């Protein structure tokens, strides 16, 4: 399996002979509004061209419809006939954007021999969840590949812990920038990411969704320092740069 981080949550997976694109956020630097009043978003450029990001993509997963996970540029540039999986309730909007092969992931789906299973997530805790709306994570299984748990835009809470315990993923992908909305944490921060590493001691944890948005509170350096303080090795917790390719 190869994983390439482009920016924020936008990943390309080469997995069991197939190429999957996750949460395409393709807008130009500073072309979208601020979330926290610090800077227009996204705060950084894509590390490669959009053509390179889209090259070879056979299937797309969109976890939810926030603009930093599925933006207007992605809606314009993605081929409309690509198979696209989303959370239930988002399929109407995605079809309304012209996509013709949209499948809401209600539980488990099989696509070209890959097993894709929806997992619960919570985009914060308490009243902020009503503002953020529903999100999903997923697990991915394929022959001769590591089992992957993509947690998505969620904090660490009991259903995430349960997924880790019950599925024993070999690779866990976390969103670890500590983004806050009106002071409420809406994705994992450094402490929660370290807790995932401690809970899943045999897993490789890949922390993404960092240094791209102005409501983030945790940098890559912050996360590395927190992990070092708890004895979490750089082999267990991988923190890729934008554009970096990991072989897992």
C-alpha cells in the first residue's frame, strides 16, 4: 500500500491494485474564506498539479461536504462518472453536482474486491456537533494489504476507541490539527492522537489534516513533540509533509 498526502485530508491510496482519492480539496491558496479570522483558506498551495492528483484515480470517497473535504474545484475537475462513495444523506447534493455513480455507504460495500465499511465519527462533542453536522470514517480491507482505519473528522470518543479495539487496524489515519470552532475541539489534537497511538500499539498511525487551515491549533512540530514526550516513536506515528508518499 502507498499513501500520498496532498494537503489537509486529501489522500491518494494505491491499494490492492487500485487507486483511491479521499476528500479532494483542490482550491487555490487563499481562495476561500477564513474559519477563524487568521487567514483565508487554504493556507498553503497544493504540492503538485491537480492533473497529477487526479491521474489514475478509479474511485473517490467523500466523508462529508465541508468545503475543506469536497470543494467546488473538485466538483468541477473530477470526472463525473467516477464511482464515488459518501455518507448517507450527502448523495443528493453530490448527484446534484453532476456525479452519476454515487453510493451512500450505509454499512459495508464491496468495490472491485475491496471491502469498505462505514465507521462512526463525531465532529466534536456537545452542541458543536449540531453546527458541524454528521461525518463518517471508514475501514478498508483488501487482499494482501494492511487493514486501514481512516478515522476522518472526529475527536477521540468511545465509538472510535471501539473501532480500533474491534478491527485491530494495521494502519490508522487521524485528523490531528486540533481544529476548534468557537473554542470547541472538532478533530483530534496532539493529546488525542497520542492516545490513539497508545491504544493501538501495534498499529502505524498516520496523522494528516495539518497546517492547511486557519482554525487549526496543532502543528506537525507540536504533534511530534507531544509524541516524543510520551515515548511514541517516529516509526509508529508518521506525520507526512504535503506531497509525501508513504509505503505501508
